């Protein structure tokens, strides 16, 4: 009996000792790692957009770590999938904040980011919301981005439509969520301020596939141009079905015209359309761009798009701030607020507020299936 008790005590001791060693080992490993979070739509209606963002993040992390990390520590991004659902995004953020204890979280979708920002402010965690909603950086000093907003896109495109294309009226078809609604309001405001007329404004759902009813309502008014502001499969199907319905007028859009899945779905329907995009050009003869594109192609066997490039630049900006200011939310916030203009692969990023940078936007079009710049 005594021997059994002794063996039992020894077993408990060795189990406890092993657990202690394991915990100590994990803590030592964690001390050599800097963790940040990323909440992206990796499944669902915007999964291809989420993957584009993730590729830029991953490439930047790989390169930073191959060069010794940040002050000798490896950078690690903990990814969470929000499925392009604000409720999922809130759960993911709470997990990253409460369990992973990250000081900063990167997001990609407007609806998710808008749902998260009050919690980020409450918990005093930096939210780097790379989404197009025009107001989010004005709502909290804890929110940052280096992403062009729907307001900047609307200003660029409406002035081009009015001054260069001489369009006097247009219809707006917008995706029915926080991203699309904010964009629609900006497009309407900007175009009407120039003297243009908005004939109709029609929302469409991100999870639907047949938009002919909405399209026929628009076509009955015979608009000179239709501004389609959406993303994902719905955006591509909308453009495709507009052309299939016989519309011969001008199509205007956002950067989403130039990325998957819109690009693959709409294909020839995009011919002759115009869209806004950052000035990044993967065919540039700049050595910096050539080197970046080569590195990207070696890793992913495809050309980078600007969702990828902007996230790549974002991680390098954040890494530089952490290197200079240490890895805590308040230090990262302070470092970002005082960073100023910076140059990335996407070109020059200008500070428009202390928590927001915007890359240069240009107008591009599709000519014979190729993307071409038409106006700075």
C-alpha cells in the first residue's frame, strides 16, 4: 500500500513537473515572438478578397523575419476568419484581445471594422482597419488605416466623369452593407455638388446571384453611366448581367473592378469601364516594384494586386513603429500618430489625419482585356 502511494505521489510529481517545464518553455518561446492579430473574410462571400489581404500580410512577415525580425524577435500574425460577418468579427476580436493579448488588430471589411471599433477603443487596442468606410477613422483615435476610402474614390471618379467623360446623369447600384451605403452617399453628394443628376439609387445584396430586377429598374431610366459600387461575386455578377441586359453606356466602379472575383466573373463585360485604383503598377520599370513583383510571384505564382500591396505596406509600417516604440498598444498608437508621410510599394502615402494615410489614386480602364491608366 505504501509503495502504491509512493508511486502515485511520484507520478503526480512528474506530471506536475512536466507541465511546469512545458509552461516555462511556452513562455520562453512567446518572449521571443511579437504577436499581432488579423481578422479577414477567409471564407464566405468575400473570401477571395480576404486571401488577397492575407497574401500581403504573409509576405511582409516572411521578409521581416528572414531579416532578423523586430529587435531580434519574430513577428507572428494570428489570423481569424470573420466570414464577412460583423458578429463573427466581434467574437474574433474578443478572442485576439482577451486570449492572445495582441496590441493591434488588422481588419479588411467595413461592416466588421465598424462593429469592432467601439470594443477596440474600450479595450485600448489599436485597430488598423484597412477598409473603405469614410468615417471610421473619425470615430475613434484608436483606429488607423493606409487604405483609400470610398470618399476619396467618389471624389476622384465623379470629377473624372463630369470633367473628362462629360457625364451629366448617372445611376448608382451599391452593395447593401456599411461599405456600399457609405460609398453611395459619397458618390451622390460629390456628383450633385458638381451639377450632375442622380437618376436612381438601387441596393443589391452581397449573397444573391440574380440582379436582373434591379438592373431593369435602372435601364428604364436610360442613364448615361451606371456607377457600380460593390465587391465579391455579387459585384462581378452585377457588371456581367448589366451588359447581358443590353446596356451600352458607361460603367464606373471602384478598385474592386480590378481584383478577383469581379475580374474573373465579369471578364469582357468590364471592357471600356472606368475605375479608381491606387497608383501601384505591377508592370512598372521601377527596380523596387520589379523586385517586389518577383518576390511575390516566387511565393504565390501570380501578380500582386493592390489589396495585397497595401497590406504589405501596412505590416512594414507597423513593424517599424514597434521597432522604434516597443510592442504595447499605447506605444504603437503614439508611434503611428507621429509617423508622418511614408513611402511603400504602393507609392507615397500622405497623412490626411493623424490616424490615416492615403495612397495616390488614379483612373484606370480596360482596353482589349488589359488594364490601362487613363488619368492621374
